[in-house]
């Protein structure tokens, strides 16, 4: 009797477990718990606007390994910004920052993990990413990929501690368009847009509300690969507020040709720098001027 | 003995199911398969205009929208301005977010990511918008920051009683503006008290066809307006997700309320016949030597 009831229980359990396995296409427990709202971690002693390498202040302390040509471009950008211009920062007119700058990140970040894709949703200008983890390889025909500011990312999950749960997402990102800069000071990337970024996004179960992203930049503007370690912190709110940022709403910068002007409070064009000339109005008839 | 062994069996099953339940946080077989890339279904023959809100009718007046007299007048003014070269009431020309409900026309492809707590709707048009439809059972929060996309709460339904969900019912509130239904510049009310109700479900006979029965309740309308939107799933295994950077090469410059064109050589041009040049009051006389 005992044997029969045990057998029956075993059969039922097996049947239930099988039906669970068949239905369970996405076993979330194999992936790190990245749910919630992430923000960039503050680094003690680092001040000012968010820098690309978060461990150093923005500007010269970043010490990027730039080639002389690109160092000169960056110096010119810093000088123009000192004079009131936008320098080499392409985002003043709401152009996407693109990779790797989007990973600063400026706004709140959500990481949505599915077996096929990890979505990184960033509320800033136009920053969100798709990291494909479906086993695809780089397309043979590079022309089949439209270059973008955020690039094309392929990732692979790994369980580096043998715990049975993935803890690291290794990502490679290619196929860019520009202009892009590493940060708001205009640290340039090469205009050839041949950048390659390798990331290790790592979650430690012992520090579940911290996330690190080690990003290495390979770019023809640099003399050597540049690696920085970014840290993110998870906010504690059960139902975090997701602010909607629409860059073009109330943007006071107006780009006309190669010049950037301000929009005054009363909706008129203003110079952004001392002595800046107004735009050329030759397309307006004299009576319209 | 039978009793005791039955108890043991039940305890075993309970333990197993508990552990399975703990690990198995998400049974995606309970939800409809909405993976892939969705685009708006081809309009019926004879439907004209860019992205009409009701996909079965031509845009503008052809929509026969139940507008109040005030908002019908605003539509006429928008169409007139567009006829003269302006953008009328359409915010897309300024690269402002389209917001709800216009964004669900799908000017660009859509991806739907279904998770138990949230269904994400990603549409890369003008901005990289992502609607979050909260399906975690939450109630309307007391304090919500208004947004173009609004705040959405959803509920999955098993309308066919097949033991799995087939329909996502969504209600969206808490908006900011300006928003318009479609590129003709048909405006929603400036009080932004819009409520949008949606029912999204796969077609009974075609799993690559998604329906979105969408009802708008808005003070610009004399009654709720319901339209039946349809989306088609693309067949590509690895679909291409375009990045839509509205400001890139838009060729439009807004100074205050006036829109100008940017010429190929980067200079300002009038967008309408007889349009005055921008006011240069803030430039010192010495600076008014314009750039060549």
C-alpha cells in the first residue's frame, strides 16, 4: 500500500514537474535580479558634472589617452566652452550622446532582462540600448547594420562564481555613427566611428544593490584602450518614479550652421558668446528683415 | 499507513512545488507571445495622409473625429497653417514627444516586452519612448508627474477561459501637453485630463496580427472616440531596430513661435511666403554684421 501510494505520488510529482518545465521558458532565477531603478554611484571627492571616468573630476583630470590630433580637438572644445560655447559636445541640440557616454548614466536606468535581449532603458535624451543575448553572431555583411549612436550590442551571460546563477554580462558594441563625445567637455571619439566597446556588467549577490560596469574603449582617437569602472546603485523604492525627459522641451540652445545661440525668455535669438555675430539673413527679402 | 504515506506524498509535492515556485518566478506560457517587431498594419485602400489616428479613415477632416466646435476650429487652423508651409498643431515638427494616444499609431516599429509586473512598449520615434504598463496590481498613485506618455496601469485577462491570458486591458492617465492625435494637428484638450483605454489582443486566426481597440475620453471630444488599431508582426528573425533621431537633419529651426528652414549651407530661410526674419534685438549693433 505504501509502495503504491509512493509510486502514485512520484508519478504525480514527475508529471507536475514536467508540466512546469515545459511551461517555464524563462527561468528568472538563472539571472541576477536587476529589477528596480539604478543611478550612478557618487564617488567621494569627485565633484562637478558627471564625468566619463567617474573616479576623476570632469575635464583635464580625466587624462584620456588621446592622440595629439584629438588632444588638440579637446583643448579647443574646453576653450570654446570657457568662452560660452558648446565646444565638442554634440548633445546641446538634443542629439543622442551615444556609446559610451550613455552609460554615465545621466538619468535613471532600468535593466530589463529577458533570455533573448537585455534592455537598458535610460531616461535622458535618446539613450536606451538593446543587448542581444540570443546567441547571434556579428552579421557577415556589416552594411546590413545601420550605424547608430548607441551601436549594436551582443552580450553573453556568464556564471563566474559557479553558483548556478549568472552574475556577469559581457557585452561588445560596434557599428556607430557620430558625432559622439565621451563626456560634456567634448572628449572626442574618432570621426571614423570605428569604436569598439567591451563591457563587463557585474552583479555581486553579496552587494545586491550595487552594479559595476567595466568599460574598455577601443577607438582611433586614443593611443591605447581606455578602461574605466563605473558603479551604479539601486534605489530602494518599491514603486520608483520614472521621470519622462524630453530634451527638446524647453531646450534653449539653437544651432544655426556652425553657430550655437541662446533663446531668450521672450523667445528671441541671443548671442551665446561675447561679440557673437547674428546669423546670416540673406535668404530673407530686405522688406522682411 | 495509507494515511501516513499520503501525507508524506503531499508534503513532498508541496516541498517540490514550493521550491519550483520560488525559482520559477515567471511562466511566460501564461501570456500571449508578443515577441518580435510590430509595425502598423497596412491601411485599407483609399485611406490617405500620414499616420491617421483612426487607421480606417483618411487623416484630418476625413477622420470625422467627434471634436467639440472649439477643437474643430483648431483643426481647421492647423490644416490651413500646414497648407501654407507650417506645422500647424503637430508637435512632431519641433521634435517634441508625440505621447498618448498618437504614439500608438506606430510611426516606427514597436517592441512589446511582457514581464509579470510590467509590460514595456518600446517605440523609437522622435524619442526612445518606453511605455511602462504596470500589471503588478498597483492602484493609481496619489501623486503622479504628468508626462506625454502618461501613467498606465494594466490587467491581463483570460477572456477565452483557456487557462492563459489573451488580453491586456490598459488605462492611461496623467498627461502633459501639447499632444495631438495625428500629424494633421488634431489637438487633445489643453487641460490634459485625457483618459485612454486600450484592449490589446492577438487576432484569433492570425497570431501575427495584434489588435488594439483604443478609446479616448477627452474634453476636446463630444463623446468617447474608439478606433481599432492593428499591428502586423514582421517576419525577420533578427529585426532591425532603427534609431530615430528627430533632431538630426530635421532642417527646421524654431525661434520662439516661428519656424524657419535651415538651408543646405546652414543659413536661416523663411518657411512661409513673406515671413519676417527673426528679431535680433539682443545682438549689439557692432555684432549685427552677420556671418558670411
